[in-house]
C-alpha cells in the first residue's frame, strides 16, 4: 500500500491504495468523486478524462501513485459560485448529452481544448480533438455545437476582460 496525496479541486486530499490502483478508481472510490466515469478502463472511451496539472488526461491511463503530488480538477470542480462552467451550460443549452455517461469526460476534454485553442477553434478541430471521447448515444452533432458555442462565449468574455 502507498499513500497518495493530491490537490483535488483546490483542496488537499489523500488516501492509501495499492500500487496498481488506477487514478480513476482512486478518485471514485477513495475520494468519493463519482462524476468521473469508467467506461472501459483501457484508455479507449474518454469517460474518465480529468485535468492533471492543467491538461486533460485519461485517468485510467495513470496509476494513482504516479499522480501523487499533482493538481487535479474533476468535473465536480468546474462549477463555481453556484453557476455552471460555460462548457457545462453550453452542453445543457445545446442538448449535448443524452444518457450523460460520456458527458463529464467530454466536458473536461472540451474545457482543455478551448483553453488551448481559444478563438481559433473550428469544427474540424473540435471533431479531431474529440476523437478520444466516445459517445455511445452518438450525439456528436450537438456535442460539437455545444463546444463551439462555449468556445465563442469564453473567447468573447476573455476579450472583454482584456
Ligand atoms: Fe478511461 Fe475509458 S475509462 S478511457
Ligand atoms: Fe450517452 Fe454520450 S450521452 S454516452
């Protein structure tokens, strides 16, 4: 057993786990943050995407012990002051979810994508970057619409603040 200490959604969190424990299982089972889903646990589906040190990663592709000391954001950490994150709000507005199983991973991937590309994000790039996130309900059209809408809103807000 090893002790793992992380900063999760701005707070220090720690727990003991076996060395073979995947980060996604540590987050769900030791920290109780079940918004991060497990679809495959073999890095295929993207349901488990979180942010680690500011970048989106599939949390089933990393051991919890490897992540110790890092700064993690999960879907539970996106909303602030009682308001949905703009990407969450856009998924809601544009019906970017059906059963919702893939949604946390889609949203975390989209937030990272928008942060990296800003106003230069276009449909082709969104579709290419969502390649690692599978929606079994096949609602890709509205997911892409939601990401582009959130991108426009976040970019405009950033420009207004400058
Ligand atoms: Fe991690 Fe599917 S659970 S990619
Ligand atoms: Fe059902 Fe994507 S909304 S898996």
